[in-house]
C-alpha cells in the first residue's frame, strides 16, 4: 500500500514539474508571464481523446457524442435536450404560446412594416439519425407546436432542409459545431426569399447566381472546444462563391454614434451587441432591414448584404421592448427580420411584449 502511494506521489510531482515547461513550450504568447503554467488543458485533452473514441463526453451537459463523428448540444443548463425528448409538456406548450404571442404583438405594433421570423432548426432536428438512440427528439417539440399555429410571419425551413439534405451529397450543418454551414443557410435564405416574394416586389439571389460550391476542411467547431479537441477533430464547411458582379463592399457603423467601424469585404460576421448599421454598395434591393438575430445569422449575413442596401443588426438577447421600438421609430425600416435558432425559442426576450399602441 505504501509503495502505491509513493508511486502516485512521484508521478504526480513529476507531472507538476513538467507541466509548466510543456505549457510554456506550447503557448503562442510571446509573454511568458501571460501563460498559465499549471493549466491542465493538455491532460484534459489527452483524456478526452480516448474517452471520445469510446463515445464518452467529458462535458455531457454541453456535448453529446453521436454517430459517425457528429456532436450535438446537450442540456446546456437549460434542459435543451431533455425538452426536445419529452414531447408536449406544460413547459413546452407555454414556450410555444409565448413565442407566438410575441410575434403577433410585434406584428401589430409594427403596423404596416412587414415582420418575417426565420427559425433555424437545431442540428438534432435535421440530423436525428446521428444522435444516440436515447437522445432522438419526440415527434412533438416546441418548434412543431409553433409551426402548427400557422402564423404567416413565421418561416421554418425544416422541410426544405430535410429535402435538400436528401438531394445533395454535402452536409448542411457542421458535424462538430452547433450551427448550420453556408449551404444550410442558403436553403434557409431561399425559404425566406419565397415568403418575402409573396408580399413584396423584391429581387433575391438564386441558384443561377452561384459560381462554385466546394467543401473546405477546417478545425473543429464550438462543440469540439467543450471536449478540448478542437485541434484534433476536423470538420468540413462549405464555401459558396457567387458571380463576380454580385460582390459587395460594406461600410459598418455604430448606429448610435455614427462612428465607422469597418470598411471592405472582410469582416467578422457576429451578432452585434449594440445596434450596428451595415451598408452595401452593390445590393439587389434598395430596402432597409432591421435585422434582430443570433449567431445562426452569421452564415446568412453575406447573403443579406448582397440582397439589401442596408441592415441595422443587433443580437435579440440584448434587445428590450423599449429599444426595439426606438430602433423602429428612428431607423424607419422597410422590413423587420428576426432570425432565431430553435433552441433559443425559450429566451426571455420572447416573453417581453411591446407597450400597447
């Protein structure tokens, strides 16, 4: 017994002695004092690599390891996976009703300004065949209950994604990430365009505008980072190139101050935490869009930039009813678009209604 304890102590002390040197060697920082010398990431990554091969997640709350290299979001502190598996419950019914009520209230508040709500299905909704058998969603979900309400403002491209998935030989979502890729966002954009075209005379991008579609290898996505395997796991994104005459240059401004933030074609397409104005020089339409969105809009962003001359964007998780109303009054958009991922339909934003007119 004493010898085992001694061996354990020697190994532990040896690892602690080597760990600072290894972390310093691996660090990309030029400042050695900025390096966490006793970071356990290397050990965590080593353990996760072998557990992953056995189908075991080191962070099961955040990541479920599926079949054929597919990773899926776990409950993530909000019972996301559990809710999808549980079918119709009092909770899911309330969430669906609250969201539908929010959409109806804002459509009434906007009066003559059309509102389009694009809901991006979770990866598990489109690729349930790659989930572990125990994690497959129920037939009735919050998304399906909202769809059953038949609200014209709401566009759910689930059927389009499922049909396209069966037709093409490329994935529409990233295997190691929670998001759809450019091809998935293209299918969603087409669904949004079809709905908008029913009511407005607008020009949209179509298949004839695409010059090339090709897969691109990349490092693992956000789910792989929970496993500390973002450098070990590889994924495939899809690059869509459009005709050269559709290229746009953007000017990006802080809407409140008017300060120019960026100019050109390359920028990081994240959902802004502050009202941010995007102005395109070569868009198909001269319309102005107030676009309230989340990170599922990142892959849509280049398409929207080619479609609309201006978009005022902000992350809905930062938008209060008062701010929403103020942006509408000040910006005077021609169209309002909300894009929201399925898993965020229960977000608190969608329980806060506008003030009565």
